[in-house]
C-alpha cells in the first residue's frame, strides 16, 4: 500500500470544461470525486475564453467557464488537490489572477495548485485585448506582481503593461500553494524566478533527461531556489485484452495520434498494455520527471466515462506493477 500511495502522490489528471459530448458541472464534479476515491493527488482544469473551431472540429462550441467550475470541484471533494492549469498570465490584470487563486486556495483549505501560462490560442488574445507578440514580457511583469501580492509586498511603481500601485491582497494564499508555469525549455528561467514547477506538454524522454531536468536544476541553483517540480503533461491509454480490437485500431489509436500531431506514440507516452504503461511511466520518472499529469480522455475527444475507466485501470492494473520508488516532494 505504501508503494501505491507513493506513486499516486505523483499523479494528477486533467478534466475538461468542454467535450465532443458536452460535460455538465455535475458530471465534472462526479468525475473529480471518482479521481479522489482512486487516491490520485490532483485534478486540474485548463482555462480559456472560448473554444476555437479550428482546434476542436467536433461540431459544438460548448465551454463551461472553468472559474465557475473549479469552486464546485473544491466544494465536492475533501482531499484531492484542485488545480487551475493554466490561467493565461498575459491576458487579464495580474490582480485578478492573484485574487482568484488566493480565494480558491482559502476555499479549498490549502488544496490549490496554481497554474499560469503564456497562452497560445489566438481567440484568447482577441477577447482579452492583448497582443500575442508581447505575451512573454506581459507574463513576466504579471508574474512578478502576482507573486508579490501573494507575499504581501507593497507595489509602489507602475509597470509597462500593468498598474498595481497600492493594491493589497487579503486573504492571501497559503505560502505552501505551488505555482506551476505551463511551458517548455523557454519557460525554465521564468519558472525558476517565480514558481515552484514547470509543466511541459508531453516532452520526449531525451528532452526530459538532457534539457528540462538539468535546465531546471541549474536555474534553481542560480536563483538560490530548492528543486523545482517537473510536472509532465501526458496521456493515459491502458489497453486491455477485453477491448474491441477494431475500436482500438480505428478509433482509439487515431485519436491518440491526432493529439500527438500525427506522430506515433513512443516510450514517452503512457500507453499500451498495463505492463507497457508501467514500464513507460517508470522511464519518465527515471528520466527526471517528478509528477505526471494525465489527460485521460484525449482533450475531450472521448467521453468523460473513458477518463473514469482509464484512470481506474491505471490505479488497479498499472500502479501495482511499478517497482517501489521514493515519494516525490508535494510542491
């Protein structure tokens, strides 16, 4: 049991406010409760203003506001950590993000994981009135303001993009609330300056081993910071002999390849038989990943029930196959 708990302390899962089969607030909360019963460490939800049809061509633009759904997820659970992953730092005033995430952390009793990223959907920048070409500079300035507000430090000068002079935040979040930055190699320095972790999108094993892990360690040392969490976005596709081979061949695997931009899944993706999934997860940890954040229903292309079944298979069939590993620092 200790081995299982150690592994599950390093595993989170995405739930989505959209889908080919549109979710409801009730279904999202029910799915979150299921993940809590399985013993997973966190459930996280992405934030966007709208659902661009070019990226999601399943015929609907349905999108629940994550800022409404996340408090319902908190209220419906008692143990599992709840994450916003990720809000877009360059889009809205940093006081908004600082206040929202602080309030969510207070409401959750210290169970919040804060996630912020630079953004990539053109529609978000259109609605937010920000220039995509300035997203890096806007994010850096915004992150400085957010983290200073969380520490209770006064802000006495206006920035280039944001004016937070005289603003104070009360209540503030727990000092233990982690901030993860969504991004890859280019965001290492940003994470080392402002955050406790980096959350890249399914990097290769070589990228984890040779770029991200050593880069994070070196940046943390330069800034006098403790080890930064490398929380890797990944997929969970556990295939059992009882699965319909035709469905696997004609529906499941094409959907996974589409999420990988047409590439075949390799050992950096957790997929295959329970034995293969255990082996691939072990390789991710051995390469230097601290935490795995699974997308259990392929970004909404498959129904929520698929995510429920996949994560149940993962806990029941994959985790017991893993050799004992030391628990990761919860951060």
